[in-house]
């Protein structure tokens, strides 16, 4: 079942912060975050596993609240290169198959 | 560098043609690969799971006879869109890896299929 992402889109100025949320109606084994630029393949950002954790990748970090079946991606001090569409992929049945959210389009302007 | 190679990157062909898309894992052996379809400004929709040496597992609503998947080796999976029609036009992406919850899927660059 497809997770729900919010917001659908966000526009930022360089240096600003943003949060992208990913919610599931079912319990999750893992949450994967990817960023896709227009016309390109999705690029892996990070994985969060069941058990609740927080991870970071440069100024992009994420948290996973197992009880709430929700993950959040934090973009801190955004850079122009952060522009793209961010997808969360959720693993529900421990079979490694991912269901992707509809995506959040992030536009960072100078 | 890229760990998954997908070819071709773009195909334009006439209605009724069959089109084959290749997905190769470059740095590792992949017993499992995934095939996705993506419409403009939409999410990635899983079509099927490709299993080396056995039949692919298709998601609900995906026609097996329409989208033929062959995973003949540990580094190559192919998707053949048979008798393609304009409604099959889409962006098809494969991925490899991700066969454990803590492993990422590595995506190919995708194939833009346009059926005239």
C-alpha cells in the first residue's frame, strides 16, 4: 500500500530548511529515501530500519518513528543541488519490495 | 560510478512493435531485480520482481504476457514489452540490490519508451 507523502511541493531559498513526511497505514520494516532529478534515475539517500532510528547524510537527515509508522526527511541549510523530487519507499511485508510515495518536489532557489 | 546499467535509454517505435529493455548489475551479482514504471510527475510503481533462474513475480494488474521478464544470469534481467501500444508509453526503470531491509536498491538510468 502506497505511503502518503507531504507536502507535495516546497520552494526554498538557499540556506533554508524543510521537512518532508512519509506516513504509512501499516507497520513498517524499513523506510528508504531517494532523490530523483528530472529525467534521471532515483538516487539513494538513506535507509531507516524498524526499531526507530535517525540517520544523517551531510545536511540531510531522517528519522523513523515506528509507533507512528512515519518517517521524516530533514533538509538543513538547503543547497541548490538539493532540488529534485524526493520519494520515500516503504517496506511493509519484509519481502524487500518497496512501495513508493507520490513524491515531494523540492525547488531551491538562489 | 553506476552500479546498474540500463539500455536503451530511449526508444521510439511504431505501435505493434516489441521492445526489449536490458538491466545489468555491474559491480555485484543480483539474484533479484525489480522493474518499475513511472508516468510523468508520478511515483514509481513496481511492476514485477525478477528472480534469477525462476519466473518473475508480477504485481496485481500487470499483464504477464504483455511484459515478459527474463533473468537468465546473475547480472542481467530483461523486460520485453510485447506488441506495444501508445498506452504503454512510459518511463521504465529497473533496480538491483535491496535484497535485505538494510540494503538500498540501485536504480538504472531508466528507459523512456514512446509508442507512436
